[in-house]
C-alpha cells in the first residue's frame, strides 16, 4: 500500500501494545488491585476476525482480572457489537440497532459478567446501546482504564 | 420488552413485500432522494458496476443461494430469523435487482438499498466465514454503499462525519491548534502527579506513535490521560503526531468515499514515515 512493499513500521492496536508491555515486563500488575467482579470481553471484528489478536487480548484480561468469562461464541466467531461498519454514528437509529442485536444481549447475560470489556471505542458505543436498551445492568470498561487501575506505579515516578 | 413503538405504520417494500420495517426518519435518506433522476441513478450504477470486475463476478456468479450466511448474521438471529435480514437477501434486494434491471431503478428503490446497506449490515465479515465458498459478501454490500454514497443517499449522521473527515481529516472538526493544545493541556494536568511526565509531540525515532480516535481528545479526554500514565510507567519512548493525520477512525472507509479514505490512511502512514517510528499504535 502507498508505495511500500513492506511497511517500515508495525501497525498494531492499543490492546496488542499493552500485551507487549505486559509480556516484556515493562508494566507489572498489582495482584491486590486485580478486578474482582466477573468480566467478559467483546471481540472487535476488525481486530479479531480480520487481524487475529484474540489470544493477546485474553492474556491481557486474565492478567488484569480475576474472573474472566468468555462469551459464546467467541474469538473470530463472536458477534459484532452492532456499531461496526459506520453504524456507530447513527444515534438516531439507536433502537433499531439495539433491537437488531438481541443475540449480543443474550450472550452477555449468559456469561453472568458484571463488566463488559471493550478494546475499541467503536465497540463501546455499540455495547452501551445494547446494555441500555436491554436493561442488562452491567458496566462497560476500556483496556486503558483497567490497566491504569491495576498496574504497579513505582513510588519514584510519582511527583513530590 | 415493552418499548415505545405502539401504533406506527410499517414500511412495506414495493419490490419485496416481505421486507417490512418500522419507519425511521432520516434526512439523509428521505430528502436526498428528491434530487435524483433516473438518468443519474442509471449512470452511477453503471459507473460502479459497469465493467464488472472478477471480484464482483466471483461473488455474484458463485453464490448458490443456500442461505447458510443467514445463521451467521446477528441481524437475522436477533430479528426472529426474519429472512429479509439474511446477508444473501441483502444482496438480492440491492445489487442483484440493480443488475437484473440494468440500472433502471427509481429513487425510492435507492432509498431502500441505502437503508439496507447502511443500517442493517455492519460489514463484520462473519457471513463470509459461514459461506461454504467463503464469498466476500461484505465487499458487495460495500459496492452498494459506494453507489448510494455517490448518489448522496446516506444517513445524515454518517454523511456529517464523513464531511468532517473531508475537511479536517478527523471526525470532530478539530483544527491542528485544538489537537496540539489538548495534548499540552493534558501533559500539564497529568504531569502534576508524576515526575517528568511528557506527551511528546512530533518526536523523531520514537518506539510508538499513538493515534487516538478523533472523539477522544474532544469528549473522551481521559483516554489521553490514561495513555500518558501507561506510557510513562512503562517507560515507553512514544509520541503523537503534531500534524494531520492523527485520528485513527475512518468513516470514509465505511461509506466508501475512497478518495477521502486514502487521504486519511496516507496521512497516517506519512506521519509514521516522517517521524521514523517503529510502531503505529491505534485505538481503533
């Protein structure tokens, strides 16, 4: 693409980058701070089905959360959040979209999780619509939020 | 579940009476079709589908209408297995009809196509995995989106966001000033709690170039805050680009505005090449 046969740099998603930071030991997780509530993970179509980051994301979630419950089906067989393909912008179609994703609501409910982790903002939009419309009573969290809440912050880096 | 849809009149398709939907007013579909003429529609369809490429033929001529894709689609499953939500039906009601009628379709038909391809398919690619031939159904949906986009028949909010991309190369109409200012303000804000915390702008040779979703610096500022903390704690040599393009979302790709789509991708890659970074880290 764009004149390069092979790109001179890697293109990765933030979740994949966090996985690398954990694997390299550059970020350490404080075991006491790990998320205790049951969590489940929304597999984003483009990053999972088309780019294959499923296992990296599972490593991340297991490293930061104590009780991870996969949706069924999962990984590359997971259902879309229904905000993909540019539908995230269609807030005036919200009911139509949420109704069209009853399977996602059923999937989330079946896991019994209290938190749905979304690796990308787009999925977050879709999942929030589903949670609201189907009254699932669960929370939505991002990767960065989880990492900031569970990582070890060395004293010497803090100000004052 | 009891939701507010009481006695609304349903929309019933003229061509496909089994296609029944609730009305959902959208200026981008309802008003724009008034500008269309039969000539314009035919010309546009032929321009996109005219010299039918092998890629299009491969899908249209190989499909045996088995319907296995239906079970793969969350729209179909969620709407009590209504066959009009099946991926194969979405092709049948749009591109096959256009080809069958040699592009001679009217404005109302285009509106129906736009509703199908823009609001009832997420291009999630799951159907292709369940197709016994692995046909790229979403590519065909994309071709129909292209036709609708060129005709200007596209849900208003998708068009709005696309316009933002055309003008500012990000989805929130941010100027370069807004973007730089947001990063510097966050550096001060987050930096107050840490020693030597930086949000480096335009740093050459950095390990990672972080590219947010456009909405993040505008309405999700906490993402910049968290990212700065993570990068600082991990000791990553990172940077954000000081010039366009920095928004990693791409609405033009979804609405098949190929010209703007490639300007965005090119801008992102040019930034990475200019700064000689090792990794592009995108939030989307």
